[in-house]
């Protein structure tokens, strides 16, 4: 039981990242329990959040949750979503601000509270996975440029192409007429699937061109997209492929054999 | 020309149709809650409920061009409901005063008469805000505008988009509903695990009717639609918890907006999902559905308090007919619709939503001392029970 409790505790700490937001939440809930006169608000915004947090840390909750749901271990943290965190902190903060009778003090209190929130939290736009959008699709422009070159025309048959891993997430968000021999399921670290093209394309430090070509022909890939600086033991054109186009940092190779039979 | 038509189409389907649907159905609400904001929420919930039923029906019954059938049937029903809103407003305006307040009586502001009348509860009226409160509202709207602009200017990366966004795009481009593997493009049997969460299909519908690429609709249009909707919900929560002191609401909203914007303390928080995965069902469950459930319970607890106060003042507390329906039944109907939205967003929402409703019903039971709330709670989770029954029957069905 202690082991499961520690798992819950680790999940709890991971959820709140910086500890200050959790401190703000608990402090707000306790403040409301002590000072709020309206019993309804005291229960929902003060007691209930603490009960949910306690329930989250209680090992039996996790045991039941993991037993009931397939992906229970991965999604256990979502129990904490049941806490109306922003309402609790917002309500407690407003009570503090408006406990001052003079409006000048109220304004100062608001500024201080906003500063505390900013310092205890983390601005979403500073997240490492946030970047300036290159286009309205919000996917890398290089993906769009490559896809535009190989996408079938209106009414044309779909094509299959193999892409380097940094492009895999985005290709089909742009054009579903482009098929891939493998997708995100091979890139995501939590799954451990086998795919022959992926093995040849991504696993080796230096690509074995013959192995890659065998794999792409087996899966009927018309195009192979490679970064220009990707190490490969032999130029693909020497094995009968054509350099179809170079777009930015990427070479697009066309396999005439698949093109003809596909 | 095409972008203009697309934008007009988005305004029609995301603002006008839910707004008119709200006018069709806001009669279920008590008079003081028939504001534009709550009516819009009702309209949106009704539209999502209808879409969910149509989408699941088409997905499980139609083999070829399922999405086209889904769009056609839903378009007819959605427009019929919206037309009902126009018809009802015409009738109301013909009968009563030709004013905005006739359609949304909850928007009425307390005048001198209401403030002085011993019979009127001025707290239920909207108040005129002071200059300082108006400044706070201004600051809040600036923060909201900043967040909306940033949702266009900044792109977030999330691996799950390779699944959810592509499901929407597949519906738009290949006319299928969850029968092609998003990652690679090979055909598959209906993916039950995600299929009943039809929010991806709704996004595809918006993309199809507007002619805008589903990925743009997901990444750009959805935040522009859901950010104000989520904040509207917090305004409604604020209106109840600060009922006697409505001038606090804009300050509350500024704080909530800051909490969300600075809430990216980990990849797990609702705030992170709100800004970085707005278009994914689970983000909507955490940021729209759960706060909605809290809002409706605040609403019911406020009603309980009002009834207790009325009883204390010797006012007869038995309501029948339409009033009974509006005061006692409508919140449960709202919860039923919220549960349907929850299912449309994520199967996880159905389970978590039911647990949250059970918890809050216990609180309501304690205050109301009426066992009938248990019946209400049971009836409102019927959509969840049906959803889970369908989920497991499809899951165990031979391929």
C-alpha cells in the first residue's frame, strides 16, 4: 500500500510541477473552510477539493482505477481535473481582495495576487512545445512544401511515401491522400511495435540503402523523403530511384518501379 | 471570395445556429436565467446532442459515404431547430414588448422600482457596473483578446493530433467516419475506442460546411470558438457565487484568465490542455464539461437557498406546472445535455462526469433534504449509461 501511495504522490507532484500552484490551491481551500460563512461554498470550494486530493492520494482509489480502465496508469492524474482549481483560487483571491474596504488597497491586492499567480505558475506560451506558427495549419512549412510536390492531383490515386521521423506527425494532418508505411505509432516511445521500413529508415545510424529499398518496395512506397544530411551507405539513385525533387533540406526520391505498377 | 464565404459560414454555424437553437429551447429555463449567455450554452448543448445521435447512428449503420449522410441529416435537423428559434422569437416579439429583454428576460437590469420593491429580489437582476468594474471588464477582454490572437500566432505541438486531427480531416477528405487508420491511411474496422467521441466528426462537419481545411479548423477556429465559451461559463459561475456582489465578477474573470494562462505548470493540467490541445475532446472535458457540471450544481444549490429563504418568509413554496418544470427539472435536463456533450468529447468524460455528479448530488441532497434529487441525478446520467452500454456492445461485437 505504501508503494502505491508513493506512486500517487509522485503523480501528484508531477501534475502540479512547480509546487506553488498546489500550495495556492490548498491554501485557498483552507482559507475558504475557515472564513466562508456560506456552507454551500465552504463545502464545494473548500472541503470537496481537499477530499478529492485525499482520494487521489489514497492507494485504494488508484488500485480500483487501474483495474477498471485499460489505460488507468496513464490517465490517473485526470482525477485531479475534478477539482475546480481555478474557481477555488479565483474565489478565495476575490474574497481577500474585497475584504479591504478602501478601493486603493483592493487594487494593490489584485496586482499582488496576479503577480503571485504569474510567479507561481508558468506561462503557456513559454512552453517548449509552443512556437510561432509558420502557417494557418500550424504544422511545419517544410512538411507542406514536400507534400505539395508528391500529393496526387484531384481524383488521382493515393500515394504512399516514407518520411523522416520529424515529419511523420504532420503529413496526414495536411493531406490524407498521402499514405505512410508507418506513423506516429512507431515514433511514440511508449509503444514498442515493429515495422520493417522504420527499422531500415530510422534505427540504423547509417541507412543501408538496399535494405531500405527492399522495405519500401515491400510496402509499395512511391516516394522516399530523406534529409540531405542523413547518412546513407549508397546514393539511392544508384539503385534505380530518381531524385524527384529537392525541397529545402529534403531530397524526395521517386521509385519508378512502384510508380509503374502502383 | 472563398475565405469570406468560409468565415461567414463559420459565424453562421458556430454563433447563429447555436444562438437561435438557444432561443428555441430557453423556455426550459427559469425566467431570471434566460440570459443571452445561458441561452447560447443551451443552444450549443442541444446542437451537440443532436449531432452526437446523428453521428453515432451514421457511423454504426451506414457503410459508404457515412459522413455525407451524417452532414445531410444533421444539417436538416440543426436548421429546423434554428428555424424554431426564429419562429418562437417572432411569436414572443409579436405578443410582448419589442425588445431584447422579451427574448432574454434574464438580461433585465434592476431599475429603481425593483431596488425599492420589497417583493423583488434585486440580486437576480443584472446590475449596472461602476466605472471601475467597467475598467476591470476591459482588462479581462484585453487578456481574452490576447489569448485569442496568440492561439492564431502560436502553434503547439501535440502527438495526439496525428490521431484526432487526422480523423477530422479523413472525414472531410475521404468521407469516412473512423474507418481509416489515421496514422498510416490503411482501412480498418470501426475504431470503437475513439469512435463514440464524435467531437472530431463535429469539427469535420464545421470544416466541410465552411470549406476550410479541418486542420485549420482544429488548430485555429476551435480555440477562437471555445476560449470565449469557456470564459462565458466562468462568468456564469461567477454570477452565482458573487450573486449579491456582481461587481466582483470582472476581477474574478481576470484572475481566472491569469490562472489559465500561467497554469502550464506541467503537461497534465487543464490549463495546458486548454491552450495546447483545445480541439481535443479531453481538453474540452476538463475545461468545459466539468466546470459546466459545477455551474449547474451551484445553480441548484442557489435555488434551494432561495426556496429556504422564501419558506422562512412564509411564502408558499409549492410550484406546479410550467414553473415546477422550469425551476426543478430544467437543471437536470441541462445536466443530461452536458453528459451528452461529455460523451461527444471523450469516453473518459462519461465516467468522470458521472462520478462528479454523484459527489455533488450528495451535497445537494444534504442541503435540499429532498430524496427526489436522486431521481434527477439518475435521469441525467441515463445518457451516460446508454453511452457505456453502446460502447461495450460495439467493443465486444465481432469485427
